C-alpha cells in the first residue's frame, strides 16, 4: 500500500501543476504577448506552493517508501536520478516565485527564469511519469 501512495499523489500533483502553469500563462500572455487577461495571482502563488512542497516531499517519500519496502534504494535508475534532479529545480522555482510574490511587477527577467525552471521541472516530471509507470507495471502490478 505504501508504494501506491507516492505515484498517486505525485500524479495528482502533476495535474495540479498543469493548472498552476495555465494560471501563470495568463500573466505571461498579459505582460509579454499583449493579451488582455485576468491573472489570479493569489491562486497561482498558493497552488504553486502546494505543488512545490508536495513534489519535494514526494521525492523524499518515494525514496523512503522504496527503502522501507525493499531495504535499499536504486540510485542507478532513471526514475531516481530524475527525482533527485527535481530538487534543485524545485528550489529555483520556489525562490524565484517567492521573490516575485514579494516584489510584484518589478522584474521582467525573473518571471522568464521562473517559467524556464517550471518547464524544466515539467520535463523532469514527464520523465518521472514514464519511468514511474514502468515501475508500477513491473513491480507493483506483479
């Protein structure tokens, strides 16, 4: 049961992250593409924090669940490596997002750094999803 919590929570968080990205895209469209949009700043920030925290805890939770269930971790696996790489990217997303929230509208470069970090994160999450599905199929469903 413990091994099922990690993929379910991380998968639901990935869906929430896509919604948060869509909210952020509204701001990007308004500032850089000249579109008239309504940016739900507080919702974007609040849900963004939830996503970052849950993903970070999920990285450690996945390691913990694997160790508890198998008595070891698998550091050579692509899933593990991609999971570790998410941690510094999540930190960058958190730091840039926090700075922008505290200094609203005062930077043009930082939002682009934030967006690129988020997109890198989503690529890593995609790798995590593909390799995670393989783990579910080969380990949890057998």
